[in-house]
C-alpha cells in the first residue's frame, strides 16, 4: 500500500511565476538538489512536459523513473487553483510515485501563492514504516523549500 503525505507553504511570488517554475522540469537539476538529470520524452499539445525520465538521488542510491504529467487550470485565471499532477509510469525502486502541486493565490494583490504538495509513494523494497515516513517528509519538505527558494529568488530578480 502506498503511503501518502501532504504539506503546504506560502511563496512570496506571483502564482504565474510559481507555475512557470514548476512546469519547467528540464531546469529541476539547477535547483532541486536530488534531481540529477531530466529528459522530456514527450510533450503535450501546448509544449509542456507530458512524459519525463528522471535520475535522482534516493536513500544513497541513484533512482531512475518515468512520470506522466497532467495539467489543470490556467495561471492567468487566478480565481481557480492550478494543478500539476503526475503518476509513475515506471521506476526501478518504486511502484508508485504519484503526486500533485496545487497553486492558489495567497492574498488579494497576487503577490503570494499558496502551494500544496501531495505525494503517494510505494517502494518496491519494503522498509519499516518510520523510515518510509521520514523519507516522504524529507522529499516533500525539500521539494517545497527548494521550489520556494527558486520562485522567490526569481521573483526578486524580475
């Protein structure tokens, strides 16, 4: 059974900027320290990454996996949340790695964004529950912290 985790943060950057950063998977190795390489295998009709191969650091090893992405909502229509979701198509150390980012305006002036990150993980090798929970927490916390740093840094430079 897959373990699920969720965390939320506020990023001091416009929603549009946060969505652009999250959609640009090819740049993940520049700012997501555990992502070592990314290859977009397929794009959707709007040019966004639809199928992506990753190599990432995972518990002292190099993990290889392919995710299928889906997109919902428009960053320009800030009343509705924008979702970027993914499902695992194949992976060498996990059976499931499904998740989503949900972006919503955090205030009335559009200067901040609330990001919710959900992740469901099932490893191919059984691990004690506390080890899995610690790994999930690290994945989500690190992902949100790094996304926040990238978006706020980019927003400050704009």
